């Protein structure tokens, strides 16, 4: 639980990968200097492969500080198709139409009944019906809300700098890689914060109640 762990976690989320490690697995690394064990050896896979993969920590091998890990992929295991549920596109919503449509539908609800669960179910159905009529929906695989062409370009620059550093090791290439990586992380973190602030700023309970109609006056 430190900045390096957060970097790995962010990378995992960005790449849409599943962690194969189990919290109950045996530690894989023994530090001779500090005399303690830890589990820094991580296994990742895409969702479809992760569902048919098992991770097993093996016995000590030779004099290595790390225990060997075996990842077994069962190709005969039946895979379930991944499903990306459609999301509401609030930016393209027709809020005037939604307010009018939901007002008409909620007016028909009998609020004098003592069956509160039935009335609540009718209200939910009316709101969803109006939403389906006025708010478009869709889905995109591996969709990242804050991603932009600028971040894509910066990520490609980091990849290119890393390739140059590995193929032609030098102080200059190493400095260039660190600079590109630092800028990408800085811009990525800023984009995440801005996206979150923009999303939360749009949450308005009063407008929501107003669009659904004031049932208490009926």
C-alpha cells in the first residue's frame, strides 16, 4: 500500500486486467536482508483467460529468493461471454422531453393506495420509461471516461521512449523516458480529477425531483 502499489493498480485498471493472486496464497519472496516474506510476484490476465486460469505457488527452487509460480490455463473450461451493460448518455439527453414525459407518467400513479411497495414500483417504472424515451444508451468495450487524444499521444510517447531506452541504453534515453513518464502520469491524474469533478458537479437532486414531478401535491 504505497505509491508503487497505486501505480500497479492504475496500470491494471487501464489495461482492463484481472489479478490472479489470491490473498490466501503463500508469500513468494523472502528478504534475506530484512528477514521477512512478502508477495510481490503478481499474475495478471484478461477477464476471459482469468476465468480458466489457476495460480499455484511451488516449493523452493535452488537458492532463489523467489518461489516459482505455476499458472495453469484449462482450455477445456467453458468460458462465459463478457457483457458490457449499456450506459446512459446524459450529455445527449433531452431533459425537457424527459421532464414532460415523466410528469405525464407519474400523474397516473395512484398515491392514495396503502401499498407503498406497489406505488414505489410504479414510480420507478415511470421514471425508467421516460428515461428510455429521452436518454440514449450505449456501450463501448474498454471505455475510459477521462481518456483523450492527448493522453493517447502521451502514452505512445512513453512507449516509444521505453523502446528506445531498452534498445539503446544511455543516460539521455533514460532521462527522456522518465520525463515522458512523469508528464503522462501528471496529465492522466489531472484528467481523472477533472472528470470526477465534472461528473459530481452534474449531480443535482433538486433537478431530479423537479423532473420527476412533485407527487406530494397530487
